[in-house]
């Protein structure tokens, strides 16, 4: 693994993105933009020039940009393109990962990307999946402070087994040293009351989903 790099490794995957402005607002000058296969469509739609493109290109019919590094992957491989993109960033020394276009498409791909988010956590790195108006992150054996997102629901789900000692502060529905079981979705659709709310888990992993309800 290379020396730790500053900035984030931002992966554009091929899932649906409805609010490009939200993505662009999240990007900074130190970010390295990586397109995983059909994520190139999103980069083109946003007018973003990626630093790296990779994949087997079974979902992208165009030509990768000539000024971007390109890694062509075999069609028959163990990793999804998004998971390979994560591992490549980790190999290059990045410790902060942002995933865009990673949810809302094929359900198996969406779940695979949640598994990749867990792999980020297991590597001791920081990861977040952006969704339309919200995000998904992960917490293992520790505490997470959330800034309030107006109009959002906060949902918590044990991931990879039960979560022990779950305590919520600053929410409409608090918990205190609660054993959260995988088969009981008690953590769905909570509401954050405080500007800064805290989630504690003594042992185990939680998926933390901040979801803004779509307006119709």
C-alpha cells in the first residue's frame, strides 16, 4: 500500500443519479475522480473530467477520455467494477472514499455496494455513499455525530450481525444500551431533533441511512 494520500477517492458508478447538482456541490479540488464503467455517463453529464476510468466497459458504449488513466478489466472477474475501484484507491493510499451512483439501480448491485462500504470500514478507512438528498455511512464499535439534514429520516440497521449497546441521543425515538437485532427493523425512519445528534454502538456494525423523502 502506498503512503496515505490527502483528499478523497470519489467513485462514480453506473446507478441512477437524479440530482447532479448535489454531487457537484460535494466535490473539491483535492478529490480524485474515478469512473467505474457506466459511471462515465454521469461524468459526461456533469461535465467532469475523470482522473481514472476502469471496468470491463460492458455498460459504456463510448470511448474513455484520452486524457484519463484507463484500467481495462476482464469481463469475468471476482470484483464488481465499483469494488475494484475501491480496492485500487486503497492500494494507492487513499483513506477517504465517496461513492456516487451506487444505489437505486439493480438491487443486487446496490447491496454489493453496501458490502463494499463495509469493506471500507474493515480497512480502517472512511466511506460514504451519496443518495438523492442524503447519504449512507457505517459505524462499528464507536460513536458517530450527525449534523442535522432538514426533512430527513435517519435509519439504522445492524449489518453483518446484531449490534449491541446501541444508544441514540438527540432523536425523536431514543434508545439506551439497546441490543439491535438484524431481524427486527426497529431503527427505521427516526427523526433527528438536535442539530448535533449522536449514535453509539458498543459492539457491532450499523448502517446509517440519512434519507430525504422525494417530493412529488
